[in-house]
C-alpha cells in the first residue's frame, strides 16, 4: 500500500496512519518531488512528473501493483496514475481531493502565494493557511491547539520555490473530462466541511468514476485523518479488506 501526501506535506503526514494500516499491509510512504528528503529541482513540476516519479519508485522497489491512497494533491497524483497506468493499482483511494481545484480555493492560494513572495516567513504562511484546513468545531476544542503550532526547527523545511512549483502543478491540473475512463474499485473520502476539496468536488469524482463510492466524514474539514482518524481508517480498511 502506497500513501501519497498533499501539497506541502512530507511522509511524516502519515505517522498516525502507519500505526494502523501497517497491521494489515506493507505500507510505503515517500516525499514527493520538492519536499522532505526528495530532490527539489527549480524546474517546473506537473502531475505527470509526480506520477512518473511514483512509477519509478514502484519500479525501483519492484512493486508491480499496490493499493494507492492519495490525499489532496496526492489524490491528483493517484488519479493521474489511474489514468496513465491503471494496471499498477489494485484499489484506489482518493481522500480530500478533486478532479480540478475549485475557483474559490485557487483565488485564496494565489493570494497566499503572492503574500509569501512579498517576504513573509514560512511560519507566517503556516499561520495564514492552517486554520482553514480544519473545521471550526475541531479548532474550538482547546486540546487541538497543538495543530496550530509551527515547528521552526524542522530540519527539512520546504523552500518557497518548491512549494510554489508544487502548487502550480496542482493549480493547472484538470481531469474532469477524463476521469470517467477510470474503471478501478475506488473509494472517495471527504470531510463534510472541507473548504479545499468540497463535497461538490467529491460528488463529481463519485459521479464520474464508475466503480466508486463516497464516504463523508461528518463535521470535518480538510485534514480528515487528524480530525476523525477512527472513521477515516475504518472507511479505508472496510474498503480494502473484504
């Protein structure tokens, strides 16, 4: 089973999932191009490039076929793999993702990028984006304040140009007219109050992908694996283990 993180997320994003999913599968996490321990070239990125990187990783590890779970931008990579090399996928899981980034979020992240390029710090950008990744009810609980803390001592902080290159790859992504070609068993998981990948986005995936089901996590925002890990992992295991 291969887990793919989203924009700005490295393999540590999956720490809590590893403890659960590794009881049932050999689980592989990795850093996509532009973050963590993976190279961050200054050339432009694309979803095709991200997908070729994943195929090369599978080839290097001699993995012919795997369950693929993609989160947010990782879901875009998973969808691209399903279109490009469906034979490499056993079952497909798309979490908090979309076939095309919605216009409202494009405007928001464009504005964040403009502000970031004007000279704010990585921490200031984190403080700007992070509250919108969760539901209001989750953030209203004092015990969840830890999720709003930024670790300024993180040794592998993503450089601005690499975050920008990742975002622009996602910004230019649109497979609305082709995802109906996907015939794989597909699970779509979405938060009820997700602003970055809305329920409308999730329903479009469900309606376009023939062999797909949509499970909604109630009262959750974008980071459903943090807001409701029990239900998130239950949906995954129920889908993969029949």
